[in-house]
C-alpha cells in the first residue's frame, strides 16, 4: 500500500479585493479564504466577475484595492509557478 501523501498546497486568501474597469466595479471588497488542499468551483451569471477573479489569481490583472495572499506571502511574489487555462466555449456542455 502506498501511504505517500499528496502535497497539501497552501491556502489562498483574498482580503478586501476590489477590481474596477473605469466606472464599473467588478469585484467589491471580496473576502475569500480557500484552505490548502481544497478544490473550488467558481460559478455565477455572465458578467459576475468569475474570469476577473481568475485573472487576479493568475497575476494577469492587478486589484485596485485589497490583498491576495498565498499563505502569508503576497501572491504577486510567487507568480512564476502560476498557470491558467483560458475559457473556450467548446469546453462547456
């Protein structure tokens, strides 16, 4: 029996994250804690900020306010290992 454990990862924390495009506020003071080792699905209506949230987590966008942390480290400091698969309508049922 293999008792090796998978790497549990690190928690992600978003504290008061706000993202605006011009006068449009997409994310408004979002607080989110994802414990290490958890899988999360982001669902919601079109225009609800799902892709913006993923772009912030991948470092493709910068928040207007708030902080994004991986453990206690700012997410921007560890972006070298971040990857993102862009959405494509052909992937959806």
